[in-house]
């Protein structure tokens, strides 16, 4: 890990490590980070922990909040978060599934009001270790997968 950050170092910001390949771009989408600041995305690093390889996303000059980084758990629960300040790791953060998810995930029910009327989607977590959520509108229960991501978060 030390070596990785020396080669691809940032002085201040957030490093999201141990993203299973090739989910880096889904992580960028779920965070809604498309057009703010410098993003560095590395895909396909070898990893002891992830035999299929790992991706790394670095967000320069931005300390992601816990609410933001918890969104990553929906698609990459193994990911690790490092907050970098002054060139050193100031915080190592564990992530856990968010209790509710707004806007970034489409309901798989085509007749759902969120799809028919274009209302902002909202899901509440059902519980357990898996990312199983219930739609606020039609109450369909679904597992969150990257294919359900609709867009970057509105702002
Ligand atoms: Zn729905």
C-alpha cells in the first residue's frame, strides 16, 4: 500500500482502494464525481485480497464525507477509504451500507412511479449483510447492482 501511494501519490484528498476490477467507473458514478476536481482512476492492479484485480480511485483536494463513501458499499463492499492530508494517511475508514439511497439507483419495476413520473428514486435498506433495498414508491425489494445506477447524483 505504501508503494502504491508513492507511485500515484496525492497530497490531499481521498483514495478509494480495493475496488474489485472493473468497478472503478461505477464508483465514480455512484459518487457523482464526474466533473469536479481531479480524478485519477487506476484499473487492474494486482491484489492479494482481490484475485480478480483491484481498481483505485483518487479524488484530489476533496475529503469525501462518510455519507458519500458509504454509497460505495453498495457496489464495492471490500473497498477501503484513505483520507490523505499533507501527504500522509490521516484516516482509514471502513464503509458500511447506507440506510437509504436517493436518486442514483433506478427501480427495476417499469411501472414504478419513480420511472413513470420521473420522481427521484428512494430506497430504504431492508437489512442483513447484502445490499437489499425496498423502493419507497412501489415497495419492490431489489438487490442493488451496478446495472441499476442511473446517473451521477443531481446537485
Ligand atoms: Zn419502485
